[in-house]
C-alpha cells in the first residue's frame, strides 16, 4: 500500500501519479520502508541472506535495502579477509618449501 507524500492520499501500487493532487511517482512513499540497523546486522552476519534480501526489496523498499546492502558489503569483506590471509600463507609456505628443498637429489 502506498501513500502520496504530498497530500497523504492512499494510492494503488501501480500508481504513476496521485489522482488527488497530481504528484509524480517519485514523490510517492512506500509504507513500512525505513532504514533498519537490525536488517543491516542480519545481512552482516549472513551475507548471502543479505544479498538475497537486497535483490528482493531494492525496488519496493529502497531505504531498507540500502541498509541491507551496507551490512552485506561489510560482512562480505570481513568474511573475505581470512580467506585471502590463508591463501597468502599457503603461497608463502609453498615458496618456502621450494627454496629449502634441495633441487639436486643425487646423494651428494
């Protein structure tokens, strides 16, 4: 359910303009859409869920979906850091093994 932000008239979901005052669709606000720290925290803890919620709500609830997107980005970065560190350590240990292992194994 939508309401016109100019006059408060109730509008149908597909309304382009308010029939009462003529306000354009950009000035129409969706009821129940607000920034939410709770959804941001949930999408931080569960980034995949955050991405799904963002994709579902980005058109209907733009304010809430922007909070979810911020939580998703932060959660994804925090999740990605240990993976990158582990890969770097693996590469460094492999290079160290190549350096310390004798290349000529003929019994000398």
